[in-house]
C-alpha cells in the first residue's frame, strides 16, 4: 500500500514524496519574464519539502496570456530567468515542473485583484482567439476571433517551441494546461466549440487540437522525462463535457505520450451548476481516470489535511496529490504532514532550518 511519503518514479524522474505544488498564477511578470518573486515563491515550496514544484501557467505566445502580467516562454530571452529558478528547486530536493498554456478566449483580462474583467483597448487589451466566436461571458465580454487552420498550426508551433525552451531552462516535468476554459478546453468542450471543420462537431474532431498539441510537445520533450496534461474532467453543465469523455480523451493522450493526467474540472463557462465544493471534491475524477485508462493521475481540489492526502494515495485514487491554496498558507505543509503521519525521518528540513527546529 503506497504512502504519501513514498517515492514516486515516472520515466527517469523520481519524486521524493507524493506531494506536489499545483501551478498557481502569480500575475507578477513583466513582458512574460520571471522575477525574484517567482524564485522566492517557488523556491520556498522546494525548501518546504514538496516532491514536485510546478511553475504557473506560462503563455506560449503573448496573446495567450490571461493578463498582461502573466508568465511567458514565447521567446528565447525568457529562458535565463527560469534557469535560476529550476536550478534552485533542484538543489533543494524537489523536481522543477512548468505548465505551458494558452488562455484562448479567457485572455486579455485584468488581474483578479484589479477586477478580473476583459480589458478594453484603452486598458491595453488585445484581440483574443478561440475555436469559435463565442465570449466566455459574465465579466469576460470579449468575443474571440475564430482561429483559422493556419493559426491553429501556428499556436501548436508555439507550444512546441516553448517546450524546447522549458527543457533548455532545466525543467524536468512538463504539463500541458488543457483545462479551466483555456484554449485546449475550449476546443474539446461542446459549449465553446461550434466549428464545422475537422476541429469541431464530433468528439474526435473536438479533441483533435489537444491531442495534436500534446503530440507536438512530445516530439521535442525527451521520452525520459514526464509529460502531464491538466484536464477539466467535467463542465458541470447539462450538454457540456463529461467525465466519460475525459476518460476517452485520456486514452488518446496516453497513446501520444502522456504519462500523467492532472484531474481538475470546470471553469469553462460561468453558467456551471452544482459544483460539489468540499474536501477532495475532484478526487473521484482522478480515481476514475486512473482505473479506466491505466495511467498515472494527480488529484486536486481542497486537499488540506495530511490524513486526507495520505488516504487518497493509499487507496489508489491518485499517484500524487497537488496542493495549491494550502501551500500558500503553509509552504512547509510537507513537514507538518510528515509529523502527523509519523514519517518524520523522510522529511527532514534543510540544515539551516533543522539546526534550529
């Protein structure tokens, strides 16, 4: 029976435990460049004992940013700052990961604490793109321009190029952000994709963009390194994307090189119904995909308690747990969890801290 503090190996990469830091947008970059904020934010979680530290959604092109302050990897110039961060994380025992993303129709927004609304042209907003000219809605009023086939290829080229840069920067774990209403999710969800060509209509056509994009990333991401995909496993809307479809998509992604599915849900429409918010509310998605697809999974969603996290791993519902808000509240959650689970010997703080505590 696996334990939260057992090692976890995928390909040639071994995590020191089954605890990961989920990618969390910091909205603190300028022109896509990482700063000392990112070094401290991510580095402190590595010092805190996590096995995996994943950098926030990182845009593969400027128009793919959620906000003007998003992280980016669309240029070779972005690599240098990331090298320093990945190196620091590695030196402190964690595996450095990064999530590559394109916001699609949810791009060109103000930061959450500045209104979280579509930016006007006067606010330096920009034209957004998506599978169909359908606005997200609510405060995100911008209507995206429907992508041409050439533009689809260009964005896939951008994902491939950013993958090469992530490798150059020293990351050992790569994740495609295909969830939460961003570009990939908006292609596979019938709520946001009304196309009539080979990228719309049927299930096979709607998943094509995501599958092809991952295939392009796998071509340049070494086979020895893990490649993950974050999926929204349900739209929580009648007539929307379902867990059954997520299982089928996961099977296709596994065939083209996915090693792990990061199982989230929702946020593809403001019209969701009955999100069952509560501790571990998205764990059933991880459990279902792990069993039905035979692929590694990560569980997310209000995982806050060490006993709860350990039960998820021990019961086989996920291979790793990814924590977000709880890691912001307590960067040293893994050490507290080790004490709670009587695994103190497997989670020793760095010497400068252990000397004191």
